[in-house]
């Protein structure tokens, strides 16, 4: 099997894409911090997340189901509008994966 037949080439591209999406972006990409308040116990906590790096954030469009670290009740939080930290300015232009 040659490296350049279409199927293995496609697999190779997908593998690279996965590495960028799940390894490089969470580690080196922009990070956000959201100040969330638990609707159950009214305590607030910080949540760190990486935009676009996870499938769930794409599916929920800025909303995330999270367990409160204090009372461990799962709630749906709007992590987009509760952002407190802006991502560090990237020196490179954004490349769409
Ligand atoms: Zn709570």
C-alpha cells in the first residue's frame, strides 16, 4: 500500500487534523476563563476552557453541562457570556482546521 493512495492520504490528513484539534489547540490555543455561579447552591467558581477545541462546545454553542465543584449538581452554564479573561493575542493568523 502506497502512502499516496487516496484512502491512506485522507486518513493521514484526518489524523493530523485530530492532533491539531485535540492536542495542539488545548495546549497552545487561546484559553478562556468563565466565572460561573451554580444555580443550585449559588456559589461561584472558575471554569477554564478552550474555544472550538472540543466537539461539545461546537454542539452546545457556548453552553456547557458542568458539575458544580461544591454541590456536584449538573447544570447547563452559558460559558460564552460569563467569560472573564480574554485569550492571549496569537502571533500567528488563525488557521481553520
Ligand atoms: Zn453548586
